[in-house]
């Protein structure tokens, strides 16, 4: 069963990757720009290697190949998994949820 959280409760989104650089850094910046363009100001996006996800994370955005690892590091977090580093529809869905204060639903694994 997937976990969820109300966007109104989220103050930090962790964007996790394998090593902490490269294509994931481009995705982090794209997500930050989307949130800024949508005038979402009450949330911080933090870029971390998956091994450094804190156990108390609220929302973790991660490539689907790392979703299980992210869940093991932060079992109570909502894990939002994507397929493509750039222009994956999940990023727009996440931004929309933040704007409308909707429920953010995590991935099933």
C-alpha cells in the first residue's frame, strides 16, 4: 500500500540520487524552477545521495530504480518515483499537488 501526505504538511522535498551529481542535479534544478514558477515558496528542495536520506524525511523524489533503497532509509516518507530525469510527468504532478495543497501519493513497490 502506498503512503501519502497532504502537500500542506510538506516543508522539505528531498531529491535523492545514486551519487549526488550529474543528471539528477539537472532534475533538482528543474523541479526548483517549476516550484518557483508556480509560486510555491513554503517548501525547500534538498539534493542528497540516497544513502544520506534522513529517516524523518517527508517526501523523497527518486528514480524508480532507487525507490526501494529510499524506502529502506526513510520508511515513513512518501516516495515519489520517476522514470525520466527530465520532463517526467511526475514532476508536474508534484508541483500541482503543492499548489493545490492536494494529497501527494507515493509509489507502490
